[in-house]
C-alpha cells in the first residue's frame, strides 16, 4: 500500500511538473490559467485588464498543444497574462523577435486562396501575429477562434489581444514550443 501511495504521488508530481514552463513560477502560471475565459474572437483572453508593461522586460512563450501564449515578466519570472491562440508556426529552439511593423489589415495570398486578417504584428522570418481571418476567398468565416481557418506563418489571437500585443516593444522575444 505504501509503495502504491508513493508511486501515485511521484506520478502526480511528474505530471504537474510537465505542465509548466521553466521561464516563470508555477504559482503565476496557475493563477493566470484560473482567470482565462473561453476562447472568443471578440473578447480578451482573461477576465482582468491587460497588464501595464512599462519598462519591464517581457517575453512571449507560445505553446502549440495548449493553444496559448504566456506573457512573462522576465525580471520577476511571472506570467502576467495568458492569451488564447491558434499557433501556425513551427516550434523553434531560437526565439523569434517582434518587429516594428504593425498595422490594421493584412492580405494573405496562397495560390488561388485570398484571405484578409486584421490587427497584425510582424514577427521576424515573414511571420505574423494577427486577428483570425475575417474573409477567405470572398466568403465570411467563423468568428470562433478555435474554428478559424489556419493561415501558415501566423499566430491568430482575438481582436482585443491582437491590439494589446501591438503595444509591446520591438525586439520582444517570442519562443514557440510544441508543448510544455
């Protein structure tokens, strides 16, 4: 019985350790996950107001399997915000960087398909963070973030989240991971 109980505790601890990123404290990750809303293109991801960045160094960690971006205050090692996201970028060992390029509308053309997205933010290597496609080959598409058509080389987030991300400074690092 004692072996079973200690094995159960070890398995639980191992599972819980795997569900967190090392860049920030576990407590800050749990607190922010508890404030998440359901994914919706018209609402911010969390129930609380967006954090004020001021001059604090910030980094973004995009986790593909969890479909989230964790915004981390690097000095305090705290998650300060979590964003629901559709991540269509490959996992990388080296971080991407946010560019100065930002705008209200962007066009994607892939063969005969044309797509229009809003509130875009440039990321190096020809990638973007943007609000999901609002129009695809002259047809309106779903406004549900989880059902948005995937556009290669993008991270798709809600409209308020995209507008807030546009306020982040140039050269903010963006790490893309497959899983925690």
